[in-house]
C-alpha cells in the first residue's frame, strides 16, 4: 500500500467499517453490505460490491480505501491433494498457506482433527450439530454463491501463517531458518483464508472447513492481530470457533491471556520434549519459559465443555523418541484433559535430525495410549512440495530427493 491514507477493509471489524461508512456520510446499513461483501462473498475489489452505489465505491477508492485482498503468487500441488500457496502482500513479503482436502479417511491426526473433537471420538456423538453456526447467524441470507453441480469436499483444513518467518528458532523447523521478518496484520491473516476459500471454491458453513494457525510464525508473538483475525474469521467469514485451533511453541504469558478470550480457537501446545534439558536444546525458548511454567499454564487453562488441549510432539530419531521419553511425556501430562499428536520429523535441507522409523513412532504412541493418553500420529501432508509441518520456508522448488517423495509413516491411527 505505502501511502499514509491507504486503508484495507479486510482486517476491519464491524465497528471500524461502521466508522468508515459514517465518515463518508453514508447510512449505517452500508457497513453490513461491506462486511458481507468482503468476508462472505470475498470480493477482491470495491468495484465488485454491487450492493453499493457506484458513486460511493468510487469515492471510497479515491480516498485510498481498498479491499486489500491477499494475492496468490504461486501454487504447488502435492500428489496427496495438498496445495501449498505462496501468498504475497503489498510490501513484497509473502507467507505460505496450506490447503488439505479430505483424504482417504486414514489421516486422523493430520491437524484437522485438532479442530474437530466431535468427529474424533473424543466427545459425545451428536455434539457436532450443536457446533454448527445456524445459517441465519452466519449472515448467509442469499449472499453466497456456492458453485453448482459439483461434489463438495468433505472435511478440509486450511493451515494459515501468522508472521513472515519466525523468531522462535526451534532446531528442527525450516521456518526458523528465515528468522522473523514481520508480523502479519489481521487483514493479512484473514486474507489468506479468503484467498484459499475462493480458489478452492468452497464456503463455510456449507463446506466443513477447519482452520489451524500452524503455518509460519508464532501466533502468540503476534497476539493482538491473531486474536482480531480469529474474531473476524468467526463473525465475518463464518468459521465456527470449534473448528479452529491455534498452536503455540509455549509463550506462557499469552497462554494465560488466551484463556480469558471470549472468542477463541482451541489450544495446541508444541511440547516436543518431556524434560527441560532436552527441550532447551530443541526449543531455545524453553530457557525463558520452562516446562514447569508451561505445564502450570496448561493446567490452569480454562477448558470449555468437550474441549481438550492438544500437545504436539515432533519425533526426532534417537533424540526424543525413546520409550523412556514416552513414559516421561505420560507422566508430565497425567491428569490433564489432553491428547497428543505425534509428528514424525518432516525433513528438509539444513535440518540435522532424522525421521524415526514407523516402528519407533508406533511404540511411542502405544506407550502413551497404555498410560491412558489419547495419542495420534499426524499424517504428513504435502511433503513432496514442502508443505508439511515445519517445512514452510517459501521454498519455490519442490522436493526431488526420493526419500521425500510421499513417504508413508504408517500405521496411521484411526481416531474415530
Ligand atoms: N509456532 C507455532 C505454530 C507452528 S505449528 C508452534 O510452534 O506451535 C507447527 C508444528 O509443526 C509445531 O507443532 C512444530 O513443533 C511442528 N514442526 C516444526 N518443524 C517440524 C518438522 N520439521 N517436522 C515435523 N513437525 C515440525
């Protein structure tokens, strides 16, 4: 954008749009028209907002207002159906957003489940119906234009980024190699979702869309924008809170703040090691917020009915994947309403660790389950296009190494 007067509607909440409309001397109902156009119809330019008088659209544009839609710069498609998008912003920065369509039913634990307990067997059956936003609340009144004559995808997941790069420096993550360039604005966070929904021709709530804040960046280090984006995704785009999950590397004070939010996604915590010595080595932020502080925050976290905390655990061959580590994890999590998503390392250039064997992964899972902790293996999605967890680095080439080609790390745990 650049100019001081330039303003994007995307990222504005109802109050801000109302102010914009009243500044322009227009009636208040125009605010709802703009909200609907931007968040539900997902227009890319003011010119497309046909509910507004032409003259008003031109006046807005002349005063430096634009939709501020995110631009898809590149798209990489995996053999498993996953699509990695490179999404660009006005200042030349870009992030990655990943689309994971429903797979073959054997992918429980891929992250999509983190947002849908009702379907995961962790909560009472029939709960699902109560989580859905009634069409009227979602402001659906005739505004959506669902594409006709096509098979709707089932449960799909969008993984979005919260920062350009990341400052946290986890030793096994490719994004860390970028460092942090800047925070995304709320509009840029929501813009990723709008761009992908549009490109995939899907619309919540008719299409079941889960959202995970598990892309590039640490959402809790861009807290205000992340929270504002969450509210806009619920109130504007119409994605249910229960279908969203945010993952944090463990920014403890923000976990406390997050628990107090009225509207919030569900919480996932990247545990990755069961003791301070190991966690410090893998995740330097553990020096600032150690396991005792992290676990205290998790225990204090005000869970809602049928809500569980998800702990993610990246398994690194010979580092943190020993049976003894699994027993330590079980001990650490004892008594918590939680589940564990195990992720076998997704490799990448510059990452020194190795991916454990499938047997190792299963053994780790079995120890946790034996201790009464629900544990699932997250199926890697889009490894061949560098779209899997920890692989988001704005890579423009796709993997050519044979060992990266769509490896299976089964057995996959059926979660239902
Ligand atoms: N910064 C947040 C959000 C990113 S979520 C967080 O750390 O939670 C990305 C998830 O992928 C995290 O659980 C992280 O531990 C995991 N991850 C990072 N690098 C990985 C890799 N190379 N292979 C598998 N998982 C990885």
